[in-house]
């Protein structure tokens, strides 16, 4: 059997780069029609078969990049993915997506699936800790997770974390300044005259949630507020969970006059419960969420939230990946990018008394 | 080099099915701890390496299934995918997702990527026709699309369409009865006393949009309404597009008193424009959307919409795939499932006059 033609052979023949050949074969709009025609003609002449699996086995390149997210039905993650695609498509890469539903075990199988599909890189936002409904052995899971991350790195597949990260040597990350986002949100509530600000938190083993908690706490302390641990309640990022927690808060002897939630979804649930119990928003209780999901803007009672520029985050994640995958030197370096969030002030927290 | 151990060898050794071995290796919760432990022990003894690529090359099985959707940031598609995952995970399959952003050219490269990643099946909702901003040669694209669908079928990779389908011999599909959904929505507006009902349509080369148009038209005719083509306007499924079209409708000499939109997103845009211009909903103008996106329920002015049971649709798509992939007989059969939609009546269309 004669040796199969690769894109490298075509590139050599035409005296252009293999990347250009790949882009031409993948209908990348950046490649001129003339070049594309030339590449296609040459490829046909040389009996090139565009079988990327074969190519993967030969060159180690599949031009597929895997993205793992906790869930696809959140505007935040969908927008990060859009940013990644916008940046990678012109380079001839395709994006394949897996979701974990926030389960560690699913995360592990996703990584395996992507490695077996021969992806050229894995860009991921790690899933939340163990599902409380399925008490798994935490130590085992954590050790399995570390094994699999090491496995990715051993295979020289670039791994990059975004938003929800773990500190692993050699792994780059792109995150937002969650501390600042939470600090700004809490300061805004204080500026609106609020005195007793509750915090809907989430699993603080995940850095983003811990940093939002710390930002909230620091804003209180900087304003000489008393920090009351009873006003901090953990809650999944779900509408129903937000309702439940709001109910608990309203049953307190001295209910809060404001809520800062780490999630727009639980903030929405809290708002529904508060309104149903006959309280006024923001007069009686202000509510601020996090992530700037589209519905926060669409609501008639629009919800104040923290914008994380997710598309921009995706573009940067993709750029970090491209740097790593195109880095031929043996010296690998970690890159850590921290983006600044922006508070979007809307009706759910803007006291008429203050604005008047 | 000695022959590598496969899951079939382990299955034979233990006198269980290969599927059970696969499930045990993939931590499927349906497998008992005893069986899992036995499989893991035997696999270790037999030097089994769980490398699915190797397995794919030997057995033609990767246990990865590709899902292609126009966009992941729609509750409809995200929920279909959730249904697919719920049904396939217990069978040991993993789901990898690609989005097309409604571009045909992207659809073609996605199919190639998934085939090269050696998926065991492709479940897809086809993308909308050509992007009007990138006038591509429609005939070329259609012929390229047919080529690629034939390519999938030639490789004996099961291909199943859901929601947005094409009629291709040998390809099964799962859709909802869009005609009925649209008919019911229009009849509801007529029952509310509306006389001049506009229709926000979309590219009617896609069957779902054409069937919704036909359902709307038939309901008008069955009620002896005059059908006015000027009240039918094409519009992308986007909030901004809905605003623009509503503006046009309100500028008419005789504006409509109701709008039935094929999309919740354009319905939301229309609502924003109508309210901004000082009209009352539903008193002056009623609005009905399609898809039952979560925000339609969350809004204070909740939006009437057509529910398509997307999770159920996903489960059925997965079941059709499993039937095909497990069908060893040479006789292949097409299966066409049509689900019935449900009208969710909410504030945006429920006339107080009628309810009183």
C-alpha cells in the first residue's frame, strides 16, 4: 500500500503552510477562492482523502477542539462557546461540546470521550462538587479527577479552564474577577440605603462562589456593617431553589431588606416568592443576581445583575488555546487572565427614594 | 504484538453481554456494585485498556453519539439534548454536541467533524436555509448537503432528524405536529374575539415554519376569515427582528389586533415594541409565541406559547437511534414519530373581556 497523501504533502507541493491547506479544505472564508481552488485541485491530483481520523493517527491533529461546560442552557456558557467558535473557526478548528449537568462523574466520562475522539485541546469549566442527592466518595472522585487532568497533560493535549477552575500546574485559565463583581453589587445595595443584606451563595469549594462570598463580606466590613452568617444561605442555581430560600429568609424574625444572589436563576425564584408574599421590590426588599442572563433584562421588573462579558471570555480562552497549540518550543508557560465584571443596575434594586 | 483485549473478550469470559461490560466500565448506575467490581477485576487481569479509539477501529463502535442543532442557547434544543442524554447515558453512550448557528456551511463541517470523531450515530435538527447576509450558491449547498447525508448513510452511521427535518429515504424522524400547534394558537386568538391576526413567519423552505403558516391559514379559513397575505411577514427568531416587524405592522393603515409568531424570541420583541408605543396587551393587541421558552412563563406579562415537550422529543429520538444501532438485520426501516403540541394560554392573549 502506498503512503497516503497528507495535508503536509499538499502544503509542500504548493509551498504554503499546512494550516492554509487545512483552512482551504475546511472552506474557511479567510482563504481566497484562487487558493482554495488550487488546493482542491492539487489534493484531487495527489489522491488526498480528507479523513481526519487517519490524519489524527499520523500527525496527531484532528482540528477538533472539545469544550466541556456544566450546562448548555445558560446564556453565560452558550455565549462563552459562541466566543470560542468565533475565534477558532477562522483557524480551521471545529468545536464539539459536552455538558456535565454539574456532575463530577459525567465530567470524567466527557473527558474520556473527547480524548478518544482525538481532540486537539480541551477547554472546560469544571462542574460543581458532588451532587448532594448522589453521595459519592468525594476523595475518590477528586483523586479520579486529578488523574484524568494529569492524563490530558501527559498526552500533551492543551487543557484550559474558564470561569470555574482548579489550580493545576501547567494549566492556563481565564476567569472574571468574581470578588469585584460581588463587592460592587453589595456596595450598590448599601448605597441604596439597604441595612440587612442576605447572600444566596453556592458550594464554596468552587472558587467563583467562594470569591463572590468574600467580595460580599468585604463590602459589608468596609462599610462597618455587622457580618451575620445567618444571612448567608447555600442554594443551587435554580428558580425553585431560590424560592425555597427566600421563603426561609422571609420567615426570619428580622427578614433582610436586600438579597445578593450568586445566580440569576435563584434571584428570579426569590423575586417570585417575595412578590407572592405581598412585599414590594425594591422598596421592601431589593434583589441583585449574577451573570446577566437575558431574562434579567427582559422582565418588566428588570433584575440588577453582574455582567461577565462571556463572549469576550470565550474569545480569550480560544486565543490562549491557539498560543499553546502553536507553541512548538518545549518551554510551556501558564497564562492566567482575569476579566473585570460590570454591574448592570436595573429596577429590582434601584430605590425610588434614592433616585428621586 | 498480542491481540488486544476487547469488551467482547471480557463479556465472553464472564458470560455476560458486551453492553453490560461497557456499562460497568462507564459507571452506569444501573449496574450493581458486584458486577462492576467483577468486570473491573477481570478487565485488569486481562490487561484491558479502555481506549475507545482502538475499540472504534476494531469494532466500529465509539459509544459517542453526535447531536447537531442550530443553536444550544435555546431552551427547546437544550431540552431535547437533555432528553437524548437521559436516554443514552444508561446505555453507555456519550453525547457530543455541535451547533451550526443556522448556517448550512457550518452544518457540513460539523457532520465531517463528527464522522471523523467516529461517532456511532448523528441526531440532528437541520439548519435554516442560507444566511441572507452570505448569499451562497443555494443549488451547490443543497447538493453538497445531500452528498454528505448520503455519505453518512453509506457508512452505515444511523442518521435521525428531529424537529427540523428533510425527507431522505431511509432516515427516521421525530417531529411535532406544527400544523396543529399553529391552528390551535390561531383558533384561540379567534375565540378571544380577535379579528385581524398577523403572522410572524420564517423561511418556509423549512417544513416546521411552512406547517405553522399552513395551520394559521387553515384556522382563518375554517372561521370564514379573509386571508390577507400582507399580514404574514418573515422574520428571524430574534428579539430585535420581532421589534422591527412589529413596528412595520403598527405603521399599517389598519394594524392587526393580534400576532401569532413562529418564535417566542420574535414574539418578545413584538411585545416590547407594542408596549413602548403605548398599546395595551392583550386589550389592543394579543401576542402568541411558539416553543414555550422559560422566559414566556417568567415574565410578569406572561406570554401564551405552544409547548413542544422537547425533553420527551429527545427521549424518543434516542430510542429510535438505539433501535437502529441495535438492529442487526439487513432490513432497515424508517420510523416517523409525530408528537402533539400543547397551547399554554397566558396573559399576553387572554382577553379580560372574555374571561370575565
